[in-house]
C-alpha cells in the first residue's frame, strides 16, 4: 500500500543506534506485547520494531512483518537470521493497494503502524484490512510524524479508522510532542 514510500536506503538510517535513545522499542511496543502473541507490523522496513517484538512474543509467538519494498524485507531477513529470530518472523511483501492478510482474519492480537499511514494511498482500506485481521481484544498502535503529518491530517486518519470499526482504546500510547499517536481497538 504505497503512495510516497520512504526510500529503501533510508532503512539503514532508521537502524542507527541513536534512535534507541529517542524511540526505544521496549517503551513503545513493549507494554502491548505478551508471550505467544501474534503481531502484525505494517511498513516494517528493515525491522527496527520487528526484531524486538519477535523477541518479546517468544518462541510461541509470531510477528507478521509487511512492506512494499523487497530490499527492506531482505534487510529484515538478514538481521532476523543474525539475531536468531527468523523463525518468529513471517516477512511478507504486500501489494501497493493491499496488505494481503486475508489468511490472518481474527488472529492478530496487536498491530503496529509506525510512521506509515501517511504513505498509504487509501488509509480506509488499510484500516479495513487491519480490522479484519484483529481479534476482538486486539490493539492497534498508530504513530505518525508531525513533520510529515498535520494534526488535521491525523484527525482524518483517526476518522478513517473509526469508519472501519476501530475506536480509541484505553492503554499506553506513545508520549511526546514529536509524535501523533493513537491506541485503537475493534469497536463492538
């Protein structure tokens, strides 16, 4: 589901160690994960969040990592093998207009869309496909960069999510002025 996709070579920049100080994966996604959980990550890139999530869900869990760029997924695969986590990650190339996760209907306990919704041509379709993949007790963490996304555009993103059955949920989001963040859950 690509519109203005981050260039593949920036995947390496997103992995720089300084980022762990600014956006520590354990603080951002850790509160939402449990051992044995099935997780979906949209726009995984080279796995900045994927690998920590795979470690957190343990040997019985699974992270389904989606990206539209084969080079991003190749970088993720190399990193997952080196970390000994490849068996916990299902890396998938998705189409520009679809996540292609019909096989996951009702099986996902947590989904992450970190700095990605603004790159998608049809956020409504993204949220409809996410909603179909979620369990009834699932959560979706949506985080967008204010430098690329206005508060008005983020409000439109949340309205698209609501139209497709996702409502604000109680629980930890991502604090900080630099982020637009929402924790969502299936409505009804």
